[in-house]
C-alpha cells in the first residue's frame, strides 16, 4: 500500500473529502496538486480547504500558457472534434494535469497518485492511462470509486471533519471548465429530450447586438493574432472566448459515447475553440494541397478519438502529431470571421501560400486555364465507368 499520495485536487466536495478519507482509511500522507488551466477560482481558499482537509502540502501550478501552447494548439491544428462536435475540453486537460501530478509525485517522493473520478466517466480513464504511460511505477488510487458514499454522506463527512466546503445538498450540475471550453452535465439535462435551462450557460450569454468582423491570423497552423494584435496563445484564446461568446455562439448539445460504454447527454460551450477551428479549417482549404487536405481530414476524427479515450501519451498520437505538424507548414494567413447574434461564419481568407489561382478559377477574360486539356482528361476519367456501363450496368435486369 502506498504511503505518500499526490491527489489531483479541484477544491470541490469530492476531492476535499478524498483528502481526509484517504488519510483515515488508508493511513497515507496526502499532497494535493491543483492545476490552473484557465478555470478561474480562488486559489488561496482552495489551498486553505486542502490544508483543512489534512493535506500536508497544497500545490497550485499555473499551467495556462503550457495548456494553450502544448495542448490547445495541437488539437486546433488537428481540427479535433470528438464525434464531429466536441472539442475535447475536459479530455484535453487530463493529460496535462497527470503530467503535473507525476512531477509532484517525484518532487515529494510519493509512491502513488490519486484522482476524484467516479467509475462511470471518461476522466478516470484519462488519468489512469496517462499515469501508466508517464510513470508505470506509480500506483493510481481512486477513492471515490470505492468509498460508496452518496453526496449527502460526503457533505456530512466534510461537516464532521471541519472541511469548509460550499456544496449544498442539491447539486444541480457537474461542471468542468478550462481555457478550451466548459462542460455542463447532470440535472434536468439527464433527460436528452429536455432543453438545457438558460441558466447553465456562462461563456455564451448573448450580450453583443451589433455585427462585427474579427480577423484571426495563423502562422504555420498556430493562431498568433486577432485583428492584427499579436497575442500569446493563452491570451488569444481568452480574447476569443470573450468576444465570440458575447454573440451567444459556441454552444453544443449532444449525446456522446463515453469510453466506458455509456451514452451520455452533454452540453458544452466553447466559443473560442469552435471559432478557431472554423477559421483554421478554412485556411487549410486555401493552403493545403488536395491530397494532403483529404488525408488529413480522414485522420482528424481518429486523432480526436485518441485524445478522448485517454491516449494523449501514446505512439499513435505521437505519430499523428508528426503528420499534423508537417501538414501545417504553409497554413499561414488570415481568416475573417463575421459575428452576428447567434452566428459566427467565415467571410474571407488570404495567405501568402494560397493555392487559389485566380487565373485558373476565373470565368472572365483573365482565364488562363486551357479548356482543351479537359476533353481528353474527362474521357479517360470516365473510361472505366463507360466500360462498366456497357458490359454490366444493365446486365441481369
Ligand atoms: N463528457 C466530457 C468528456 O468526457 C466532459 C466530462 C466533464 N467532466 C466532469 N467532471 N464534469 O470529456
């Protein structure tokens, strides 16, 4: 059995109770690690709560830049959307948090890491598989999966042990948020027919009424500026969340397949991430050679599945990253998005490496395309079909 445990700490009810419960039940020493991935919150209060629960140390790591640069930017380059919709918000932060858990375990001489996930979700998969990839010698503990306490039991346990939590008996939603977006589950939304109540939205509350344009500049697939202002990745995503979100755009309401076999109704808001993917995809259409673009589109879903399924640290993901990186060499240029209440769409794109050739595309006098070349080409292109039509298509009727 482990002696010293590093716990991924959110500051919420479950992980706060987990600190004390592991100390009492398993006789371990607990170090908590909280990662700032842009979710906001009162870090001093969080440290106080961890200590009140019995943590010997409460570490907070500011991971915002790292998260934007090493996690959000690569999934943007891959246009990664799980089941064609979900930009991997929670799935993206788990490998980063695990990396910092492992680092803290090494720094504090711990022999185990722990998380506060239940047995029904994807996050346990991501924490555990990532830990096994990075530090196979560390044990992974999952107190919430084994303790058999209800929410009420946890609140009573916290009260008995003087752990200052703000949770109430009625927990409406399970929320997980970071720079890349926000996931809202549970409550009324467990009925897939029920519309999400207006109160669940935070990042996409409509405020703006006047349409406006927004130009996003990319350099080799990475977003670098908004309306000509160069911004660090973290600031750029924050800016887009605010501006695009104010138009009430960037919401998702979907039924998704969890790794553990459960279908789950999920709601998300990710205005910045979805606007960036919309713009980035469009710039790729302008700058990627056709076969490269088609092949990349074919791999994007697989990439998203790997991240969703907890395989961020895996050889296939690494190889796909190499492919995506190579594909981004000329994805440089600007995309102009129009924002209107409830809408965000591309109205213009340009690139120094654009493969769009006006002379080839135009139907006016500047046309430089040799029309005569098409005759033989189209004939040969259709030759196989012509042969099939003559010999087989009508046969057997
Ligand atoms: N279903 C999403 C995912 O698996 C969101 C998970 C959100 N986690 C949470 N603790 N509420 O990525």
